[in-house]
């Protein structure tokens, strides 16, 4: 997904995704409906979920289609919470 902003060099060093690569990729709003359909009724398993979900919720809020928050469509399991419970 094209974030419509420049990718910082530090981020490119971590994941290797460059500005040139993202140039012709779709923006979030064009795929939001498909994402919501995909996650509806499911369970997302995410390490440090609040971090990722905050980005998704923000992007959904920018869409003109009146999307709700991710947690309104599906359950979210944060594996960071589980890891902390197991490795106390």
C-alpha cells in the first residue's frame, strides 16, 4: 500500500521497501472495503497489536465510507500480552 509519503531511510533499512517500489501501489482507501470484508468475523493475531491496530483504525477513519474500528469487525489477540504472561 502506498502511504502517500516518503519512506524514511531507517525504515527502508529494516524492511527494504523503497519509495520507488511504492510509487505505483494502491492507496489504503481503495482497498479498505476488501480489508474489512476479509477480517470480518475473524480473529487477528498480532504481536503488539495496539501499535498496528492504531494505524489501521486511523486509516479507516480517513476513508469517506464511514468505517468503524478494526475491533468492531473482528477479535484481536495480542501475542505480546501472551508472551508477558508466559515469561513473567
